[in-house]
C-alpha cells in the first residue's frame, strides 16, 4: 500500500526546503514533487507543498 505525506511551509527559502527534504527523506519518505502557491503581486512563492510517498505496512 502506498502512503502519502504532504508538508506545507510558508517559509519558502532554499534553506527551509532543504531542511524539510532532508528530514523526511531520512525517515524513509521519497520525494514526489513540490507545488508552489504564488502571490499575485510578487514572483516569490507564498507557500510550498512538498509531496512524499513511501510503501506502507
């Protein structure tokens, strides 16, 4: 059975994304993708959703 994990962050910096990726991958999760929520008035993302999967029991 495939399990999913979604991690949401409003601090969208390279350091924060690396921290989240390293934390969950070290726990056995596999990165599936990253989705960004953009602000209308800015080119910088307001939020990021990091998607992981792993085989469940």
